[in-house]
């Protein structure tokens, strides 16, 4: 069981704000902040490159931590700036040609969708796999769509706009059996669900540090399976860390996932992200998942009982993301009103998720991202504030 008093003591902001914007950017524990500030102090005292050399063990620990989090080897981990950066680095390295088919789901985030649309402009064929009646990717439709022309299958594991948890393991099994590369966006899953890339059978997995992992902003992780490297084309993000200049006009990529990194990085954030991942691993992802599910279910049920409030969550298995609207009030206005009451939420709209929010005919939703450090009292406070609206 998670020691709630301890984790709240590690999170000083809970004394002044009710934070349900964990699906946007969570509250980092003090240990993470101490690691970031401590590293910056080191840069202040001795210089950036010198601090990097002296604190190399602390900074590079993120590779082992992230590998433990997803069940990979450290050499299959790259440090990036965020989940979109991770996703783009993976996607842009896949050698897609005109006529190649890419299958995707309805939960793709805007940044992913932009990359896919640019590929379509080059002649790559995109096919959106329909959802089933519960609101998650329809596995039978996916299986029917797979053939030798499908070079890539993209899936977002947890929808940022309705909280549904998609059957990523089943999708990975189908993609793998077809010989397709499987690119999994685990941006909302990392830190609230146990992850195992062997069970997921994904070739790439991308996530950010700032959400449920509770790490610093401008940090991210890309997992790249060793066996997929030989199937890639040119990686457009290349510098002296990702490749070695071998001759006058020749170069070689660095081995493994290192080919996806740039030399200039957010080293303070990198140190903090390693600490954040350790913090989650110490608590236990199974216990985190149970705690988040308990709190999110209570909030979802409570909102469903309020007159004029519509809950918009989908999926048979749901996450800590709870979405709703309040009759006759714009989601952005509800967000502002709740913020004035000391409660943080977000209000994603169709511009963020056209294939989900847009196709469901909703302009925007109010999104509460519940995390393990939240409490039943905080849920009651949110319910009372929504009821007052």
C-alpha cells in the first residue's frame, strides 16, 4: 500500500492547491526538484561541461531507471525532450515509401497526427482503424486491415481525451505477427500503468517525464527495440552524439537507441527524471495503478450523479483520466472557475484530438487527471465545486 501521508509530504504543493492536472503536468516530488536544482547549482559552481563530467553517474542513471520501468535494456533507451519529440524521432526514422500503409487509432495526439499527415502528402497511405462499441480500437477490424503493405501500426495506449485504455498487448501481437513495426505512444500510461515492452511487443515506446511519472518538464524517453534498428532508414536528427564522423564525407550511427539523441540536452532535467522514475518504481506500479483506479472511479461515479454534468469517458478499462462537461458552460470556462477555487484541471479540445473529440461532436472536455497522491477529500472538493457551477 502507498503511504499517502509520506507522498503528500514529498509534494508541498498539495497544501495550497488541489491538483487534478496530472495528465497535463503533475506535481514533482521534492526529491526530483532537489536533483534538478542540485545539478544546476553544480553548473553554477563549476561550468556546464564540467558539471556534466562530474555528475555523469547521476545523470546517466536515467537509462537504467527507464529500462527497469519498461522492461528493456539500458541500450534501448534514448533521452529526449518530451513524448512528441520521442515519437517524431522514431516515426521519422521509419523508411516509409509511397504506397506503404500505416494503420492508426482514433486517439492520436495532434503532434503525432501532423507527422502522419505529412507522410500522407508524400504518398503514404493512412487508414484509421475504427473503435469498437466501447470506444477502443477494434481488434477484428485491425486484423482484417493488416497485410504485407502495412509497414507501421501506431497506437496511443491511453486516450488523452477520454481516458480509455486501449488493448496495446493485443495490437502488438497482431502487428508483430504481420511483420509491421509497432509504435506505441505511452505518454499517459507511463507512471500510472505497469509497462513491459516484451508483453506489449512494441518496437518503439514514447513517453514524457512531466505527466504521471512526475518528472521535470522538457524530458522524455524513447524506447527503441534493438531488432528494429536494422529496419530503419535515415534518422534526420543527427549530431555528434547520435553518429560519428568517420571520414571526409562518411559517418556511422551510434549503436542502439543512442542514435536518437542529441549531444546538447537538459542535463538537470535528465538527472531529475531518473529520480522521478526511481520514485515511481519504489512505490510500485501495481499499487499506483490500484490507487489511481480507486480514486478515478470514485470521481467518475460522483460526476455521473450530478445534474447537468455529462461524463465522456470511454473504454471498458479506464485510466486516471476523467473527462466531463457541464451543461451550457464551455470547458475552458469551467477550468477557469475551478482554478479560482484552487482546483487545477485542463480543458483539451478538438484541436488536440480531432479523431476523437472532433468526431464525437464535442468542442472540448474538462479533464481531471487523478494521481495516487490525491485524496478522497480532494475528490469531494472537486465534486462540490462542479455542483456549484
